[in-house]
């Protein structure tokens, strides 16, 4: 089954404690992206990757890191989380102009 | 930075009403325009991907049109049903970039 898998689905953490949200896709898609969704602000792009070892900043990259060492995986790293990074995060992948497939979402709370 | 605008922000209709939403986007360097349906507590799911000026796509009671020269797309829902209640997102990508989303139109259909 074609899918994008994110983990964890829910996470509560404390300020400053490094965390990683994993994202994996099994469709051999070249494009992968991370978005955050906040009330009234829609889906805002954090980082995206057009292929292995190629990543670019989106609109809100501050406080986040990503890596694309393999085509299927695109982890999102928060080196020192802060409360303003409390949000709902989505990973998505696609190939060329075709539709994007989204992960199930990760609801992160930083206290 | 791409700026994708959607209107209205929210909409409430009665069952059986037909409705439409607007998505406007920069017409320069256009590559593709996507529409997604996003139900509460779920992940966005693709409705349409359109690439050519004048494209029209249809899926059941939902259809979409695209005007790349003037930079807008319309999504139409004919005979709205309560199960159509969701947030409808449009997104654009230019060549070689990730998808940039509008803030969405939230539709509520009363029975």
C-alpha cells in the first residue's frame, strides 16, 4: 500500500530537549516536504527536498533541521524545541506534478 | 515567495446548495495547481492536479477549472452534502519547487 508514515503521532516534550520526527515513504517519490499547521495560518512549508542530499528552506525554517540521506526518509529535527514550535506537523511526498501524499500528522506540544 | 490566496475563508451552506471557491496565484513560472480536501482529524487528500490553461477536471459532484494566464482556479461543488464539510486547500508549485498552500476555505454543510 502506497503511504507516507510519520512517527510519533503525538509528542509532548520539554523546552530544549532535542527530538526527531521521522517520515518515510514507499513510493520512490523524489519530492518530500515538511509543513506545520497552525490555526488561521494554514499549511506553512518548513523544508523541502527535491532528491537525495538536496534540501531547501521553506517559509518557516528557523529552529528546524532536515536531512535526506536516502530517498525514502526525510526526518525533521528540532535541536532545541521551544513552545512556539507547538504545532501540527505534516510530511508529504510526491513525484513531479502528481498529487502529494501526506503522512498522518504529528501533534507536538513543547512545554 | 509564492503567495497563494483563497476565498472565502469560510462558507456555510444548506444541503443541496451548489457553491464555489476561488484560488488565486502568481501566473509567472506556473507549473501545476493542486486542490486538496482536508477533513478534521485526517490528512489532506488530493482532489485534482491541473497543469494546462483551460484545464477542467471533475470527480463526482466536484469540479475545478484553471486559468493560468490570469492566475486563478475555481472549485465547484454541486448539490452540497453534509459529508462535503471540510477544508479545501489549493496549492501551487513552480518548476523545481515544493508545493505552496493557500490558507484554505472551510466549508460547512447543514442538513
